[in-house]
């Protein structure tokens, strides 16, 4: 049984040297949907993660400084780390994936 999205994964085949190896050349509709979904995910994810990082930063600045971290503070740090790592994916990796799709 073959994986149904093999055409999306196998971009660098032997016909890539001829110029038909890119997803744009083989399936332009699928490539357009792929770029559209990644573009929307990049914009929405970047804005959403920036809002989360800003809210965690504002909540930390408004809170009192304590010597020991409470469970709530540890949770905020964890959420901030997740938002920062997701921000790297949405702001850097998704646009690079879109750009890499057009290069043969």
C-alpha cells in the first residue's frame, strides 16, 4: 500500500533535472492549496503566538516578585516556552517551506 501523499513528499526525483520535479509543475492546484494553507497558518500562528508571549510578559510584570515560584508562575513559563517555539515554526519555517516549494 502506497502513502497517498507521496507526490507531495517526493519532490526531488529524477525528473527534477528536467524541470518537472516541482510540485508547481506536476500539480498546480495541490501546490496552490498547500501554499494557501501554509500561508494562513503562518500569519495566524505568528499573530497568535505573539499575543500569548505578550500576555505572559505583561502578567509577569504586573505580578509581585517572589523568591519561590508558584505553580502558576511555572505554568506561565511553560506556556511562554511553547509559544516561543511555535513562533519560530510559524514565522520562519512555514515561509521557508513556501519558498522551497517554488525552487526546482
